[in-house]
C-alpha cells in the first residue's frame, strides 16, 4: 500500500487503491429517469473527425468500432511518459496505454 503523498507504483497497486469512490446520489434528483428517458437522451461521439449523435435507446444498434479514440497518444522529446498502443491477447486488439 502506498503511503500518503508517496508514489503508487502501478505494478504494486490493487484495484481498491486505484479506485476513487464517488457518490452520484446528489445529482440523481435532477435526472428525469421516467418512462421513455432513453428516447429523450442523446449520446455524442466522434467518428472520422465528425461529430455523431444518436438516442440512448439506439446505441445497441449503432456501430461504435469506427469511433475516434477519446484520448490521443502522442509523443514528444523529454516527455516523462511513453504513450502508445499495446496489444492485449485477451481482446485481440490494440489499446491505448501509458508508462514511465
């Protein structure tokens, strides 16, 4: 376990050390989750640099594979971390990762 103010090395961290629990109850009162909410709420993301939107209820039929990454992984000289894509055998795909 990391000490307060000390580093938390990723290879020694457990999930409960990486998790910051946050209560969402305070914002729940303002949400209209009545019948038909999935037809009133929309979701927006980028695909091919263009913004795309659809209703929440239509997400199950929407191809998300072509979506742009939420965060780009670039590299510059004297940067402290090394971002990039790493292949994960469990998914059979490349995923964004950063390391020191």
